[in-house]
C-alpha cells in the first residue's frame, strides 16, 4: 500500500483562493518500528497550515496513523486544550497522507472548529485515527465519477490518485455555495479526465448545483462516489440509481465517540439479509452503499426499527 496520497507539493487550493499562511519545517522522529495498521491515539504536531478559501488545511505529524489509512477514512481531534469544556472530539476526513504526515481540511463551524482554526505550526493536537471504513475500489477498469460538495472533496484527492494509478478513468463534479468553499479544484483537475465546477452564486464555474451537472457525466460512469451534505448525497444517490450505477456515499452524521460505543451516529441501512438496522456511521461507515441507505428515514425512528435487534450491526 502506498503511504503517499493527497499531500503534494502543490497542495491544492480552491482556484484563485489559495494562500500560504504558515509553513515551518520541524525535525521529527521517524514512525516507530512496528507501527500497527488500525486506530491509534497520538499527539500530532502541526507541521503546516494553509488557508484554502474559507477553509484551513492542517498537515500534522501523526506517526502510526498513516500506515493503515485509506481514502474515505477519518480522524478525530480533541478540541479546546487540556481544560476544555468541550468533551467531544471532532471528526475530519483524511485529505492526504505522506510518510508520517497526514492532512485534514477544516471549515470553521462552531466552537470546536474555531479552536482548531487558531492552532499553528508547532502546536500539538490529540488525534485518533484512522477511523471508519474507506471507499471500496471499483471493479477492474470501471469508470468512476466523483461528486463532492464543499470540503466533501477532501477525501477525493487521495481516491482519485488511487483510481488513476489503477487505470480507472475518473471524472468529477465539485460544487459549493460560493467559490471560496470549493476545495481541491486544481489538484482534481490534474487527476481527472473531466472536471466540472459549480457554484450556487456563479462565482466560479457553472451557476447551479452538482446535481445539475452530474447527469452529463453519469452515462459515462460505472460507479459513483459522493461526499458532501446529506441532501446532496440523497440527490446524487437517486441520480445514480436512475442510471443503474453503484454509488458509494460518505455520510457526515453528528458523532460523539467516533469509535462505535455511543450510537450517536446511527442511520437506517438495509443489510445484506434485506433487514434494516441502525448502523453506526463511525465504524460501519462513513462510506455506505447508497442503495442501502434509507435516506427518507434518517433522523426518524421508523416502525420497523424498534428495539435491540435494530441496533445489531450487519452490513
Ligand atoms: C466522518 C466525518 C467527516 C468530516 N469531515 C470534515 C472535514 O473534512 N472538514 C470539516 O470541516 N468538517 C468535517 N466534518 C464535520 C465536523 O466534524 C463538524 O463540523 C464539527 O464536528 C463541528 O464541530 P464544532 O465544534 O465546530 O461545531 P458545534 O456545532 O459546536 O459541534 C458540536 C458537536 O456537534 C456535532 N456536529 C456539529 N456539526 C456537525 C457536522 N456537520 N457533522 C458532524 N457532527 C457535527 C459534533 O459531534 C460536535 O461534537 C466531518 C464529520 C464527520 C462525521
Ligand atoms: S459516534 Fe459513537 S457510535 Fe458512532
């Protein structure tokens, strides 16, 4: 398995919005011998912070995390420092790995992500990862369409690198409300045969949403990968289904523990046996077969999903 995907010298910034805010080379020890492939908790030193439009991309030294990491997985970060009143970790998709370093892209949302925004090179983050299940590979030679909303493009640089290296034709649609909320445009342009950019206000690319552009590219695809807000995933899943395509969605359900203990992140999914259950998006996902996700019932307690049996995870 390659230990490099996503982080490159030309770390991709939304077109015209990239600005290097800080960079510092910090000498750090190599990854410990015997590092295992699975989630580990590390003190991750921030190596570099870049501003990418409305986002900040943090590259951290996280020995032991990278060996098991795959595109589609995520890490969680403790926020607020040692005496924090914020007990819950925050989840972020892996946007790249390189050697012992990994990167995440952060949008300032609430108190936790604003705290991360204030961190700089040399600061240490308490990080757990890699977590969750990655994007499954497509069948040999299958053409892939990647559809991302905003920072949903974060896991797609690594995925596109993997797919192109394996000989898959890759196309992508990246969309956001405004140009400063696009991510990885330049890098995905270099990794894809066709790239369409959409913004709702027309400040970059075509005016509209990813779902306005996706139908042009769906006929040439065999498999669809989607990452972004739930309404977007639901719409892309419906479009892919209309073309009879397999669609893998990476969901962003609110998480508390991130390790499968608390059941905060559950969503209703039809299992291989045809029975629906609440699956935990942190350990059973965040990537799911879109055809199995009951989008209409997310956030609800459907009549067929009561009791302990509904919580027994079986994909
Ligand atoms: C698998 C996964 C991958 C993610 N990848 C990214 C990423 O690459 N970049 C990025 O900027 N954000 C990402 N997020 C969303 C990010 O975790 C939330 O924006 C963040 O938890 C909000 O924390 P806050 O303190 O700023 O906001 P607050 O609203 O104060 O958060 C309070 C709590 O609510 C929950 N929460 C709030 N908003 C969200 C949300 N949108 N999604 C999930 N939980 C939420 C969290 O559990 C958090 O502990 C991801 C979430 C998940 C589940
Ligand atoms: S966040 Fe606790 S089980 Fe998923």
